[in-house]
C-alpha cells in the first residue's frame, strides 16, 4: 500500500468494485478498502444480475477483485474510521486523508464512498437469525425461490399491504400479519381479501425455526402459524459515521410520512455535497438492487475520473501560463 492514490474507494462490493474497475481502466491509481460486510452477505445468491444470475455474493466480489487487480487496482481488507479534507497535492487543491482501523493513514485526490447500508430489523425473536434465508424482504430478490410456498408477510409499515400483494403474485398461500390495525384501512383490507390473502390481526412474537429452517411464527395469542417463508421490511441505515470529518451525514428517506431509510444525497453522477467525494450503491440509494448499485458505481467512478481530468488540465494550463510569463519577462 502506498501513501497516496488518485482515488480511494471505500467498500468492496458491487458498487465499489465497479467504480474501481472504470477507474483502473482509466489508468488511475486506486485503493479499495473493504470491510468485508456486504449488505447481502446472508443471502445464498444475488439475483437479477444479468450474466451472473444467482451467483453467491462472496463469489461475485471475488470475481470483481480479480478483475480490478488486472488493471492495477489495489484491494485491502480494513475499515475506514475517519476522513478529512486536505489542501491537495500541490497541483490539485482538492484532496483527502483517510484513517484505517489499523491506524494507517492514506491520502487521495478523490473519494468514492460505497460503504453500503445496515438493515435494522423488526425486533422479533428469531427473525434476525433467518434474515436473508427464511426471512426475506424483496420479492424481486427472493420471490422466485419461495414461489408457491406458504409465505407470511409482517405488516409493520404503511407499505406492508403492497408488500403482501407483491408476494401474492408469487404464491396463492400468503398470510398478512397486521401488527397495527391503523396500517390497514378498510379499502386495503378488502383488496387483500379479494386477492385471497388471509389477514391476521395479531402481533408476531417469535419466528420459529428447526435445524436452521424457518417453520412458522408464534402470535401474541399463542397460536402457531406454519410457514415456509416470512417477508419483513427493514430500515436501511447508511454506513457514513466515518464521514463526519467531511461534514457529510446521511439524511432521512421517507415514503409519505414513514421513514424507511437514511442515505447520502448525491447528484445523478454520484457527486455528494463535498467536492471530490462521490457515493454509489446502497449508501446513496437504499432500495437499489445489486446490478443497479454496480451501474451507479461505474457512473461515480467515471465522474471521479472526469473530475481528475479537469484538475490535471487546470494544473497544466497554470504551469504553461507561468512558464510563458517567465519567458516573456
């Protein structure tokens, strides 16, 4: 690991490695710092990724690391714990310093943040142990794998009715567990019933498993409902604490009045409010799929390279002007 790079990419999953790939192919010096905690780690496979459908997340990352290495990109295991702005390298006024959890300090001209998000789960005993396996959240990511099975939907948000209807398209055996009657009005309830979705007005007090496989849920009444899978919504919290030194914080994301996530705010190219800092993936788009995160990473990497091109041009013009002034004098 050197002391200075053109770009440091924070995060080594789909978004980060895609940014590193386009930067490496642009002959930039790049360091990827990967904490090894991708959001989809509990899942057996990543889906809707054309050409890699169903690939294990760890395998996808391993392939990506090999691909970026072919273009001179360095990947190191670690976690960024702090970041700050610097006065640049003498030719470029924009620059950054990051500190790894090992204590190592590395500088870069630009940063690409692809640190992802953490799923904060409903506080139901047994649910976290099944997250990404028997407990799922996305019908597009996991629906095919549980098609035609007995699916429960934990209605804990205003979007819970729509969630149940999405899973109904995959199975005729769907039960909606309504934890708060205020979440389902008469119109929504009629819609669920019209689609043959059983509505249970009770809390889920436990997710039941046997030998690692989800078997059902226990209700507040004590009744046990047998299931093959349970859908539940999480709150996606952006991993951004280490950016506080740059004045960057995640902002709350809402659907109507309901807060469902936090995320960095970026423009279409991935630029944050801090010049030279770009972001891509779930840290900026909590609902983005793996392939969408990869695409955003390419965009952010390309934007960071374009920014560097303009900075190099400005430096070259300044040098040429200075040289011309000396000659004429």
